[in-house]
C-alpha cells in the first residue's frame, strides 16, 4: 500500500472540536485512506454510508438525542459519501456542537454538493482536506526517486490513480472504465447540468488544448453552445476535480495578456482517456503538452498538500513572449519553462526578468523533475 501524505495531517486534526471533511474525485482512495487511519481505533468507530437509505433517513432529519443514541460507545463517526445525505451539514453541526467528544469524519466526491451542504452550518467547525491522484512524492517514497523517474512515461500516458498504478498491465481498460463510469457521474447528478453530450464535448476540447490559452468564445464555437453555458460547465468541471485553471499573470508590463487562462487536467490518464489516445510518447505529436500537464498538475498537487503561500500563473505578452509557469511568493517570482526535450534551449524573456524580482529560473525536464516536485 502506498502511504498517502495526507494521513498525518488528517489524523493530527482529530479530537480538536471540529469535523474532518475529505473531498476528492472518485476512485482516488478517500475511503481507503480514512479506513487506514481508523484501523487503530478498532471497537470505537461507527461507519455509515450515505448511499444507504436508512442512513439517509437517520441523518437527514437529526436531533441531538437521536445522534447521541447513535454514537453511544463510539469515539468516531465516519460518514462516507456524505454528499448523498440531505441536510448533512446540520447533522454534522449537531455532532460538533452537542457531542464534541465524538470525532466526525465525512468524505465526498463532489465539492459542489458536499461543500454547499456544509459551508454555512459548519462555518468555523471543520477542517477540510483535498485528496487527488497519487503524487510524485508519494510514489517515490514508496519505491525511490530513481524508480519513479523510470516510469515517468507510464505516468504521462496512464496517470496516477491508485488502481492504475497498482495494476499497470490493465491500465488502459481501467482508465476507459474510470472515465466512462465515474468521471461524469457527479457532474450529471448536478441540477445545473442538462446536456451530457455538451459537457463531454467541452472536456474533449479542453483535452486537446492543454498548454494553450483557452477562449470561452472559441470553445462555444467548437461545441455549438453559448459562451455562458460553456463557462458554467467549465466551473462544474473544476468543482468536481476534473480540471483546474492557470490564470495569466499581469502587473507591470503594458503588453501583458490581461485575462488569459489555461486549463490542465489533474490526471494525465484521464486526459488521454477522454481523447482515446494511449500511444507511447515516441509516436505522439502532443508529447510536449502531456509533459507540461504532468509537471504543472504535480506541482499544483504539491502546493495544495503543503498549503504553500504561493500563487501560480503562466505569463505571456502580446508580442508572444511567454513563460510556461511562474509562482509568486511574497513579492518574489520563480519562473519555469517546461520542456520534454533533453536539449531544447531555454531563455527567459528579458521583459519579465527586468520588470519582476525573479529569484529562480529553471528548465523543468524529465531529467530533473525531482528538483521541481520534491
């Protein structure tokens, strides 16, 4: 079993008078992670599943007395798929306010539903964590940095979902099932999503544009939808952890792109499943884009895990000067060019270097990826 970096952070938040909420896409191992923590509390844990009708009945119209009877003899209540339970935020609030000696842990695969249901009732009463597909650091800790670098091509093509990593020989079929069965499941359950074919077209269009600036108007033209609908559906894809955005940075230079944005997938395997391309890197025309998606998504996962005080952007001017990825950290700037080729020459634009307090420049390649991610 690959140890998840969140384990200590989550367990360290137990019994501090707040609920623990774990978000994340389906199949990233949320339930497995929580159960691995709870194994040491055997005999004092009640596990509930939001898919079960009697659990929904029990927690959707709770009272303090009913919940106290439920928790008798238990130190921890674990509610899996909590977003399926109407009024779950109120139930967890009653636990934390009236039965503070009991630790509530809840997981959910849809931040829209679970966050909406817990945000107001649990203001100041919860610790939130986000679990994403396996990280470079987690994988290299389970073997070694050298071993993980040896399978970089596998990660770039098939991604880092736990089941994909543990069953590499079945990766293609498992990813197809994952994309078909789980990728859109939470999305299609949301009331605001009416057109399943449209969101699939939007996801595919985004998959074909990683590394490039994205225009809502252009996506609307490509998918046959209006701009506002495209924007709304992309927001849903972000909230359900399929994609994330990287905004363009602008502050000092008149020619900087003002409202640019790129979108990346949290997992390369999902991106490739969407477009149905699992060809080896040597025969791909999108090798550079795949490497960029991998490097940026892994860096973002690292920042999120460590709650680092950093803001991520790309940088581009109307004169076509650009930097793939920059981080702003308390007034200093760290610039990265992401290159799959071993010998591609890298020169950072003088316009950026002269206008900003640049502390770091680096060309991120497969040969030095550990310096970027560890």
